[in-house]
């Protein structure tokens, strides 16, 4: 998946008013997702993403192994994105859905195995084989 396709998918599925807003939602979600991961996982996952999108997983706090709740996960996204919490939750769901389509299922499994207790439900397969993102 190319950078533009990723952002267009986020923009269309959310739906968001602009490409810039879709980029911001993507950045806020992936930066937050990278924080609790460790062992090079953000870098492994980013290797399967287009440049630009990949950079959001490789920021200075990536791999910190910090533990936080699902509520805090969404709160951080809300703050980074500068939107109300319900909007941040929806945007994060969409970004994670697109991410799950952009990288291999093995990489998704690796990410899930490192998430703190309580964040695993972000990636849950539905009966159709698609990723269903929960709160």
C-alpha cells in the first residue's frame, strides 16, 4: 500500500474533511501505538509501510515499553490529534483497520503480543476475517 492510498483510505472510512486531517489522525494513532511496543517491533512493522507512514512508528518515544490503559491510549490520540475523545476513538479505529490491511498478519500478531493487557482488543478478527477494532 502506498502513502497516498493509506491516507485516502483513512480519510474515506472516517470520513474526514481533508487529507491533512487524515494524516494527523494516522500520525496520532501510530505514534501512540508505537509507545508500548518493545524489541524493535515498531521498526519491524514500519518496514512494511510506505515512507512517511512508517516514520510515525519510529518516533523518539517508540519502543519505550510504556504501559497504559485503553482509555489512556485513546486520550493520548485525542490530545495529539486535537479532537474530542469520541472522534479520536473513531479515527484510531479506522487507522488501525487500515494498518491491519497494509501489513502482514504475522506483523499484526507480533504487535498484539506486545501490547499491554487491555490494549489487545484493538486488533480482533471478526467472523468475516476482517479486523474489527473494539473499544
